[in-house]
């Protein structure tokens, strides 16, 4: 605990933005009591080396090993699957990578996170697989605001914008 506190102090002292990232790790299990299924908090800065990734590592270490953090090239299906397996545990996704040709897929992922359930799939024998469900908080970091992609992906509606916090 003392090592965790020291790391937290080193990274986040005087930085309420980074403190919010870390606090999300404690807040996530409480999402279940809000009546909502999933929330996403997007933290971005065009600057590099501002400790976003370090704050994510500290937030992840509240409940898990740093290896539990999503990486830039993780697929949206993999993210949804793991959210469904960990249920209420916080999820941290460092440097979200959005392929310009797949912006619509990413916006669909935002909707999926807010609905709290991964997409339905069939087994080889055409029976329905169990879909993972969650009530959690996903914290993402990047160098661009996710809103740029949401607006581009669904310019005719603000539904995607209402499902994320930046």
C-alpha cells in the first residue's frame, strides 16, 4: 500500500486531471448502483509525456496487474469481451487507436459500452453463446479528443456524444 501511495503521489500530486483517472478505479464498482450499464471517460492531451499512461497504470493496479490494461491495438471485440468477463471492475485503455477507415466501428463500440452487453454470437451448432454483461467505467487516453471521431462517425445525431465524457 505504501508503494502504491508513493507512486500515486509522484504522478498525481497537484494534478486533478490525473487524480480523476486514478479515482475512476475506485468508482467503477459503484456504477452498478447508478442504474446505468457503462460509462466511458476520455482523457486526452495533444502533448506527450504528461503522465496519462502512468495514471492509468496506477488506476489499473488498484484491482489488477498492469497487464490488465488495454493497449492501443486491442480490438473493440476484445475490449467488449473483457468488459463482460470482469463485470464491475474498471477498465483502462491507453492510447486508443482509431483507424480512419473504421470510425463507424468505434462509435458502435461507444454504444456497446453504454448498453452494458457485448454483441450476441452463435456457437458452431447455431445455439446462442452467452454474451458478457457489465456495469463499469472505461477510462481511455489519447492525443485527440474522441468527440472528433464521434462527430465524424455519426454527424446526423448527438447520441454518441451523449454516451461519453471528455
